[in-house]
């Protein structure tokens, strides 16, 4: 299933609604009432668990299949598929080919940093460029994991059971603040408002046969910048989930960005950075594309 959060364009209250999207025609089946009120997808996962959400969606879809209840694309706006998670954890230096492009050693353990929930914006929202404090805005396409149930000290062999699904993320980064300021800590360069577009949907884990065999790419103004595969991950998806759970309890709706492949702007010769008006497209095979303009 492809879970989305959306708002109906004729809803003046702009209520967040949850649905499943038809990949063939883009229509959305509204599941908000079926999942219970008040609702967003993170709350539904906390209340029902991954399988409970999937079962509720399947039941609702079956009961409504003969009714004209699907919204056409022209009648809704896609939002970030998860909003206000407890945690947005990120794994750095996690592609072999990305380590190679910067001449850095491959990390023996996952390198973890974080973003704030306020970083999250929708799959087609604008990225705010804080030009008053940064001049080196960079792109990073990533596969992101969405946690489906609470877990602590999870084993890599069972980590799949804790994953609700996968989405596309853009780890927007102010390189000057990541690499030259703030005492060498990455946080401020990674966690400014709007620095984590995600979407366009969450594809449930059962539909991704192997998250380590997905093409991943990034285009800026239509020009291909990153083009790799999750087969290049240093620490696999399940290892990252297990590692994080040693230190903090993972909760339903938590998001884990698993790293970016080579082709980022800072390591180009000469370096390249985003400008106002640029359009960045991040894509992961079997999930979709997010497209965000820099404003």
C-alpha cells in the first residue's frame, strides 16, 4: 500500500487526512474516518500498530470499493506522509561510493545525527533558503525508514518487524554550518526549518522486496547529480534500526534517513551550491519522486 497524508482543496480548515494512493491514476482513497479521529498517520501507527493500520486500510478499501469516494489528483494536495514524529534520525557517510568521492574512510559504526520535526515539509513544498546566514546550500537524496511500532534494543535480524514502510527524503544541508561553524557539530547545518522534504508517500515494507536493491537519484534543474543504488549502503537498513534502538526507544512514526550517495555539490570541482529558483528532484525506485523549489 501507498499511504499518504493530504488535504482536500475544498476544505477551508485544511484538515490533515490519511489515505492510500492509487499509483496508476493518482487517486486517493480517504481513510481518515476508518482509522479514527483525531488522526494523523503517526498517531494511527501508535494506536493500531503497522499491521493494524494496514488491516484497517484494507477493510475500508474493500467496503468502499463500489462507491465513488476516491479523490482525483486535482482535488487534493499531498502533504508530508508523516508529520510531527518524535524523532528524525539520520545516518551520515553511509554509502561506500559517497565515502570514496571525498576520500574518507568507511565508518565502522553508523554515524548518527538528527534533524528536528520542524524540518519536515511536503513532497512538493518550497525549501526556504536562509540566505541571511548561509551561502552553501546543498542537496542529498535519501531513502528513509518509517518506524511502525515501539522498540528498544532491537536485533538486526528482527528489525524488519518494526518498519512500517519507506519514503523518499531530501537531507537539505547548509554546508558552511555543517563543516565550518558550530564547533564542528553538524546539527545546525542539517536542522534548519524546511530542511527535510519527504514523500510523496510511504510504501509499506511488504511491497519493498529488498530495500538494499533500489535505484536512488537526484536532479537539480533537470540535470542528474546523484545516481546510485542502495546496494552501496555501508550499514544496511536493518542494522541502522538496530543500532539506533540501542541508544533510544524507537516510536511509531519515527523517521530514519539512511544516507546519501555521491554527487553532492560540496565535493564537485569546483563546488556547486543551490540558488534561489533551483528545483531539486529526489527519487527512489518503487517509491516515487519529491520535487521542491528553493525560494
